[in-house]
């Protein structure tokens, strides 16, 4: 995506230059480095275009995708959860969850709080 190096600030109409920032989502569970934003030289406001936001959302979704192989455990099948995901959702051994089939390719997992 080709970005303009300068733009007009939507707040004060001052000149804004293209810069990069680090964005932390979900209490730092997802970190997006070198995300492009515009920063106004006059008022200091930082902003992004719709295309920039769309690209960041796509990057965040990719970063928040955990790929796991299904394992065999006893007579059942299981999926392991990464430790940071388990910590974020408060999952521990014995935590009860609801597994809801959505369609042939989607399963929703809902944690049940005690």
C-alpha cells in the first residue's frame, strides 16, 4: 500500500507527516510494530486513513490466530491452548467451556465463569 508522506490534519488542518508507532492490543497480547500513522506537526494529533486501519486489523487478526494440531488424549481428541491465551482468558485445568458448532468449518468456544 503506497502512502502519502504528508497529509492535512483533520483537526487543525496543519501539516501531518507519516510516521510509525507500536500498537499494543489486548493488554499487550498482540503487539503490532511499525504501524504507519500520520502525526500533525502543529497539534500533535495522530491519525490513520481507513486503508491504514484495515491493514492493521488484518495484521492483528493474523497475529491473534493460533494454529494447533488436534492431539489424542485417552479415547478423545484435544486441543492445547498457548499459555498467553490461557492467561488472557483465565483458563486453567478444570475450567469448563461450552463448545458450539457454528458450521462445518467453525467452532465457537465459550468460557464459563464460576
